[in-house]
């Protein structure tokens, strides 16, 4: 069961990417997470290029997701919204027939106490508009990131580990049901 995990932050010391790395470690067989870390290679979305002349980086991105059993997107909140690099990537996926009903979990990690809710909620809307199957039981908001991770960005908070584990199990359950 291959799950592609996308961080909405391209920052080297990103808490959102750190949560996804923790998810990689927590995932139990047959689930296997693969981190997609190429957001910066995707050019600015241009609808004129969606049919022909699709850039190679976009072709690879679409193929990776199409071949997956599910997707996790974990994103910070920038200026009360979805970070531009992530939204740009998603714009390239609008109308991808291979992704219709793809099970997806939305996660957000923030240093503030709101847990990135103003990115989390629009992400659910955007993915639903794209006809992905957002699995709310597999979705998660993590506030106060600095308390949850140590200086090496290892997830140290037991409650968050448990919540993450439960979320991964919920996603695995939906994927199995679809088989
Ligand atoms: C440009 C920018 C805008 C931000 N806007 C918000 C915001 O609207 N709300 C919020 O809670 N945090 C905001 N933050 C703080 C981020 O939540 C925090 O930096 C978080 O650690 C970013 O995620 P990352 O560690 O995965 O990169 C912002 C940070 C940046 C750099």
C-alpha cells in the first residue's frame, strides 16, 4: 500500500516535513509512505500547458500520485491560507482523472495554538473540489509545534504520536475498503 506524502513547506527545518517523516516511521505494513520533496521543481501553473507540453516535473508528479493508493498532505498556514508552492502543485492536478476518489488525509502543523486550521480547512475544500476522497478521520491538526518536536526535529510528544498513528490506521482502512 503506497502512500505519497507531500509537505506544504519546502523549508529545510520544517515541522510539517518532520511530521511526515515521523509518519513514515510509524506506518505499519502493508502501508509504506514515500515523501515527495520536489515541490520547488514544479513550474508556475499554466492552463495552456495542461494538455500538451506538460513539463517533465509535472508528468512525474502526476504519475507518482496516480500510482499511489493514497496521499497525505501536511501543510503550514501562510498568511491565513495555503502556501503558494503547494497550491501551485495542486493546480497542476485539477482534472487529473486518475486522481478522482483518491483517498487523502490533510494534516497541518503550526507553531501557533490554532494548528494551521486556516490552511487545513481550505485544503479540505480544494481537494474535495478536485473530487479526491478526503478522509477526515485520517486528518490531523497539530498546534504548538515547538513543544512537540525536539531540536533534531524528532517527534517527542506521545499524544501526537498516538493521534498520528490513529490517523494512519484510518487512512489504511479506507484504502483497504476500496480494494
Ligand atoms: C510567510 C509566513 C506566513 C505565516 N503565516 C502564518 C499564519 O497565517 N498563521 C500561523 O499560524 N502561522 C503562520 N506562520 C508561521 C508558521 O506556521 C510556522 O513558521 C511553521 O513552523 C511553518 O511550518 P514549517 O515549520 O513546516 O515550515 C507563517 C510563517 C511564514 C514564513
